[in-house]
C-alpha cells in the first residue's frame, strides 16, 4: 500500500491536468475577500457582498444572448424538436443537477398544458419526452455525490450512449469550469453519434485552451459550438454551484424557452398560449425577451432592504438551530427539486453530513432535508422529476469495459432506482428529523404557490392539501416557519413568516421562479456557513476531497492560508487523508481533511 508521501508525489507528478488554480472559476473574488469577517460583524453587509457577485451574471449573459452561438443553440433545439429528435443536457455535480432540473421544467410544461388543454395539445403531446438529462452517476448522484465519477471521459460517453443519443439529436454539454472529463466525454460522444454539439462553460475560452489540454481539444473542434458564459470568480472560491450554474440556468433555460415558443407558434391557438404564459406570441414570432435585463432586475430586488432583511432573518433562524446541533426540514411541492439541489450541494461544499437513507441508522443525519407533505417517496420522485428516476445499474463487467480504477471494479457502487427510493423525501414519518432539539419544519412557497397554499377555510372546504398535511406533520416539530419567495406573502402563514419579495416575470417553464429560489437558497446557505466559521475570507475551508479537482482545490486552499508551497500543502493534505481513512465509516459526523490539515498546521 502506498504511503501518503507517495500518493502526494503521484498526484503532483501525474495529475497536472487537474491543477486548475489558473482558472477564473477557481480564483478568489476580490469583492468577497473578507466575507467571513464582514458577515460576522454585519449580516446585511455580508449578504450584500454575496449579491454583489450575482450582479455580474446579467452583463455576461447579455453578451452571450447577442452572440451567434446562442442563436445557433436555439435554432438547433427548434429543428430537433420539430423533426422528432431529442435534446440532451449533460452535466456533473451542480451542472448535472441543473440538467435534471431543465428536463423537469420542460416536462412540467407539457404535462400541465396537455392536462389543461388536451384537445389543443393532442398533436404535440409527444414533445414531453424530447428533452433528456444525463448526470454523471445517474439520478442517484443528484442526492449524493458518486466519488470520482466525474474524472472519467469514458463514463460520460457510455452514459450518453445508454441514454439513446442518435444522429440529428442535440447534445448540450454543460460544465462550470469547462474541464470536467465526464462532460467532455459526452461532447465527443455526441459528435460520434451525429448530433449537434454545444459546449457550455464559465471560464474564458482562451484561458482554458492555454492551461487545460482536454478543454482546448473540445473548444478548437470546429464541429462543436461553444458558449462561453464567463462571469468571473465565484463569491466563494471555486463554489460553482453559485454564479456559474445560475448563469447556465438563465442562458440554457432561455434557449429552451425560446425554442418552445418557436415550435408552438402557429400550432396552438393564441388564446390558449396566453393562458400558459406565452402571451408574447401574439407579437412577431421573432420577438425576443430581454432575459439579461430581467435577471438584473431580480438581483436588484433581492438587494432591497425588505428582501435583505428577510434573507438575514432566515439565515439567523437556521444558524441558531445548527449551532445547537439541531436540524431543518423543508416541506415543498413543485420546487422540491430546487430545494433538494441546494441542500445536497451543501454537503460537499462545507463537509456536512449527506442525505441519509431510510434504513441507515449509523450515518450522521443531514443538517437539512426536504420532504413532500402529501406524496409518498416513490410518488414524490415521480412528481419532482416529472418521470421515473434513472438510476445506473452497472456491474463490474461494465466498469471493466470502461477501464475504471480497480477499486471501482472490485466494489461497484449501487446507483439503481431502488437505492434512490431509499432516500425518503416523501410524507413518511421520519423520527430522525425531530428526535433531537431544536428542529424546524419550514413550508416553502414560490410564486403562485403562495396564494394556493394560503387557503385555510376548513368550513368552506378550501384547505390546500399541502398546507393541511404540513400543519398536521408540523406537530412533530418544535419550530415551524414559512418561507415565501415572490411578490406576495401568505396572509395566514404557518409559524414564523419569512417573505423575500421579488417580482417573477411570466414564463411557460417557470424559469424566473426557479432562478429566484436558487438565488435565495444559495445566498442563505452560504451566509449561514460563513457565519458558522466554515468559510475563511471567501475560501470554503471545509471542502471535501472526493475527486481530483477537489484535491487540487484543497491543496491550493492550504497553501493560501498557511503560506506553504503547493507541494508541501499537497503532502500535508494526503497525510491527513491517510490518517482519517480508518475512521471514515466509523464516525457519525463528516470531517474535512482540508480543515483538519489547517488546524494541525495552526498547532504547529
């Protein structure tokens, strides 16, 4: 067995492709350089710093919307839909969850439209299945990261083939950094299969070409269309779950929505389209929506005193619970997938306990969780994804054929649907969420859900079932709250009320609701962790080291904060990783080897 010194040497000498410190997304943002200090002293000023970086999304998006490449993406999507072909969104980690969300947004529109207007949509009902998401590790990885999966190009190629990519389809390969091997693999497989391929990333193309060979090969391939969404460094160094994926949701979501407008114009009566938030089709079909201006307005509204105050109060609410070793459980319906994304991404970002399976009584309970108050788990997955889950059922022979590391071949991860259903996000009673105090049950309502959930007159039979079941289940918890995101607040909230006022423009795929809840939760969860000392400056010191990119990030963080050079930092990190390995499955809490290394260095 190799020693920590040998492992560090191997990483330094043979994994240079994963040394990404030169990339903009891995750089420290000057605006938030003192975030941890500022937010401890002044909550609202700290929140302003986070939103300062969100302000950089709109100008970048404006440049992309005006570019030829965006028009090509819309045209290819429109052609594929009209010809009965498919559009594949591929991603890993945060972009994998984004890909799944985009598919769910597309499916939700068609299910809603076909249900409300069956005759008008009868001829186009099959469009629902024309968007497919492919996430590294399958849908299981949406909940819990699959260690190392993103590091292998061949895994991406194989998953896309299994998803059914064919000639004439469109592949939109989305990677925040522009260098993820899995996503790059899907781009190459798309070309091999005869699909139109688009490569979406958030670092300057010239910088990627200079420093990352695998990225340069894709970017310089003339048959691949690149969309450079560079916004700058993230608010938290390397945390691309924030501005990078927000920009990708905005741009790729806008392209999908524009293609939807294109295929529906002339196919469905205009008066019906108006009822589905497509009233703008009454105008010239070539009319465009200023998505970047709408994004700018949304961020500005979140910066207003009333919104900032609500964000600060909610952050304080969660912080107090976590500091007392308590738990938070969100209750949601249509936006459960968005909340699940934020809560699961907190785990690798800040080394928090991941979601725990229902029959696991040993692992630590996740600090935050999400449940649907009215549906059982299987139905909740179906409602949230708008389809059955797509787990992976790969055996050792598949991993051997893909030349996976020996450790994976010897012990293949279980990633199938049965494993996914072991995460009980439905209405089943889960004592682990409230058997220790303090604990909180929080109803989340976004946009139009607010008025729907607000029905409370039992005598008139107008009690919303979600609200009704939430209040019944709330009896198990000792703190109850309601979080409303949108123009209106509930008139009759359950428990303590938090309202983040923000206008939500009409959108057939509810794009602005999804963007709003993402910005709100990203800000709250990051601010909470910063106030709990899991951020130093704007570095996430409790980062996990579950893949090669994160080992590099952890090494750079140690070097930045300790003054050691890269090689010494890498050695110290590997020593800690080796030291805690025997205890990895014995402890109920999650330990970040990066944070532990820094503590050891402080002690000398």
